[in-house]
């Protein structure tokens, strides 16, 4: 059994944001697309700070631009894109914004 470096460990406090997978089963590198998008979309400022400590801003931007996921609301998409990441170019919102229909 190999021991992981402590820096590669994802804190249990992120389980609420990374709800679809147990945090102890996530790998910072292999699962970075999932981790980055989930925290960008659902995380608080505390989780965003953790994200910046574990990934560079350019790495986060690259994941956001090259591996879009439909997990954002229109307002969270605009905040992350324009304010947090400083991306001014136009992006195809259909690749980012979740449009789950309400079922009655």
C-alpha cells in the first residue's frame, strides 16, 4: 500500500461540493476536471481559496475553457468566467449552463 502525499489529499470538508464521489476516492490530478468544475460551480469562497492553493489559476482557466461541463447557473457561470477567472472572450453558454427541466 502506497502512502499519498498529504498535499494530494482532498479534505473531507469538500464532500458537500464533491457529492457524487467520496473525496477519499478522488485524485487531484486524475479527477481535476470534475473537482475544478464542481468547486467553481458550487463552492463558497473558502472552497475557491482551496482550489487556488491546489491548482494554478492558468490550470483552472485551461480546464474551464477546454473541458466545459454543464453544471453552472447563468449567474454562477458569469461570476466564474468574468470575475473569478477574468475571461472576457465570448463562450458558448450552452456548454456550461445546466438547463434541467422541472418535472411535475
